[in-house]
C-alpha cells in the first residue's frame, strides 16, 4: 500500500507522554493524532490499553504504525530524568500560575510533552521536575479543554514552529 | 457563581459549523472546545443531540453556556449564503487538492468554519460555495485527524492569529 511507504520516512522528534491519562478514548484519540503527525513516540501507562475496545474504536488502527512506549505513571519521575539526560526538554502541559501561554512558548526540536490526568492534572512534584510549564489560553466557564484536544493543539503549535524555524 | 459572570463578556467572532458532524461524542467535544474558548456560535444539525447521553458526557455541561444554533445539513447551502451576506468568510476545513495549509492561511476576524462529516467530509457543492478551503498538514498512515480534533486545531490557529493581529 502506498501509505505503508511513509512508515520508513522521518518522524517529528516530539514525544507525547500520556502515562497519566486514564480514559481509553482519550488515549485512542492521542494515538490517532500522534500517528497522523508521525510523532517520535507515544507513552502510555500500560499495554492493556491497546486491546481496549474504546481505545481501538477511537484510534482507528493508528497503533499499528505509531511507536508506543510503556511507562507506568509511578515511574514518571525516572522517565522525566531519563528524557532530560538524553537532551530532551520536558514540558508540562497544564493550567498553572507560572505557565507560559502556548503561543508565546518556543519549542525546542527535541521535546517531550507531559499531559495531565483527567480532572486532577499533573502532580506538583512532576511539574517541578519539568523544564517548562505551558498552558493553552482559555476563557470559558468549563474549566479546561479535554486532554486529548489539548495535547493535539500543543502538538500543532510545536509542528507549526518547527516548520517555520 | 463567579464563572457565570464571564457569560456577558466578549465572545470571539468565530462560528463553528458542525451541522455535518454526526457522532454525538464529536459534537460534545466540539461544544466543550467552543465554550472553553468563548466562540460566537456552534451550529449543529438538530436539537436532539443536546440530550444525547454521549454528547452530555463529553460536553461536560458546556452547552449550558455555549450559544448553539440549529441548522439541518440540507439547509447548509442557504446557511452559507446567509453567513456571506452578513459579512462572514466561510471556510471549509477539509483535505483537498486546492486547500491552503492551515499555518499559511490568514483568518479574517469574522469567520465561519465549516467542518466535515465523519468519513465522507464536506460535499463538493458545499466546498464550492465556501470562500476558502483550508487543511491541516499531516503525514501519517491514518487518513485524517478526528473532526473534533481538527476543529479545535483550526480554532486555536484562528485565536492565535487574532491575538497577534
């Protein structure tokens, strides 16, 4: 198939870390987004999710092509340190008093984006480990964007900047 | 409630038209996104969707605050004409040979964004009625982004441009 030939071509060096994300549909949506944009890696907390019915429905087979790494959420402190040792900038995507607004943030090419858990977000200790905190400006009564939507938007901004840098 | 006080403040003059979108979860996700960003209006094909269980689960009450208009999809030709007569630029968001890549497109402030139906997209006759066609660059094996994700990304780009113009 023609589409298969893309599989060997270059990936964007962005890692999307969804180890804190719990809803299978959100994980499926993130997998589809990661694959459509050929991201380096998607990180999830356990392999069982890949056979979940809701995950599969939303991922529309993207997991066949998207590189996926497993990192349980209690291993995230080590994972963040590892990424940093490998030269990646680890960015927490969450609403936060010290956060930089997404359109004002300049992404390094080698980036890992840490997404929050539904409702509770990213634990403070993990935020402190990250190199930067970024938030998406919002003005509504509903408290926040859906995590899969937020992850896609931040990834779009990353790709937009990389294309023009 | 403090959040209610936001209700009377300014909205971004972007209309998100999801009349072709059929999946209640996608419509719920678009409603949440529209509300979080205080968009002018969300257009859906019928009012029944607002009581759908899947819609309500994903919309997390955003429909309480988000202005929603009903326009059945077979009325879209008239709706597009009306928007244009009112001075709005109507933009089809879809993959298309003549589409402008989203990061290269300059949004007018008064914009209506027409989203496609899941799987089948936007009928050619409606695309021809629109003032512009915009697509989100993508490189994966999966054919396209989810429509609610795509709508959120295009809206982010619109807001980003409006904030800096």
